[in-house]
C-alpha cells in the first residue's frame, strides 16, 4: 500500500497547491519609483543600494515592498507616487521599409 505523505501535487493535479489564503504583498519599491518617472527599474535599484530612498522615515533595502498607505522619500523629499491608472501604453504601426 502506498501513501502520498510528503509528496507534492503534480502539474495538472486537482489538489490545491497551498492551503494558506492569498495575502497582498504590496508592490516592489523599485517598480513604484520607476513608474513615478525617476528612471529605470535598474537605476532605482542603484538608488536604493546607495541609501537615497526611504520608506516611512526608514532607509529602504533592495527587495522591499510598499503599500499605497506608506510614505516613500527620495533624497529626503517625499515622493508623489504615480497612479497605476495613469499609465499609458502607446502602440505604433511601423510600415514596411521604415527604419527605427
């Protein structure tokens, strides 16, 4: 007789993967900073590493996540985070023969 004790569910299985409820983990800090127009996500990681960014008055670290209720500061100045709904995506149809 075989048992499934200690085994994980296989791909495509109807067994639930996790029994814990889904918890909102916030959004990554460097992504919020980049969306605010300060620079690229990689550049924002450098700013966080250099100690230029704070969350609620404390120094931020790489990998930190933030919630809308938290205050973000860059070089000691409070940041007005960009609204997610204000993000725009522009599409361009490039005709054949046009070089970018």
